[in-house]
C-alpha cells in the first residue's frame, strides 16, 4: 500500500539498504533509484542478489536484507519507515560457474 501522501502525489522515494555493519545505510543505484519514474509509479525496484554480495553492502551468507524507505512530494520528505525485521536472506554461497550464467535472480522490494 502506498504511503499517505497528504493529497499530493509522491515524486520520489529514498530507498536505503543496511550495510553489513548494521548501523549505516546506502542506496543501491541504479537498481533501486527512488527518483526513477518506474520506481515511483510501480512502488518497487528489482535488485540482483549479486549486488548485495558486493560493495558497498558486502552481505555474507544468512545476512537479512534490511531496507527502509522515505517518500517525497511537494509538501516535503516524510520520515523513514522502520527497517524491516523479516524478509529475504542471502541463502547461498557464491561459486564460480563453469560457464557464464544466462539468468540473474532478482529480488523485488515493495514500497
């Protein structure tokens, strides 16, 4: 469900993912760009799991993917949502495939 907008449409989101240190957050651009019309319109973004395994997040096996979101409209930017406490975890360890993979797994985040 989209956040309450005070009668003015949402113009962008700030979507932040928690770093492995558990205290700081980063955007994952361009995959989850809250200024993108597609993200604003659809209220979600797709991020390949490989992005979570690499910088700046560097998630390891069993890491919970934690995110928080704030919305902006003509009135201003609202408070960030509470970070999620349930969701997707990194469940596999990366291995070097014998050939280049042809399919990339994506995770969808609803806003």
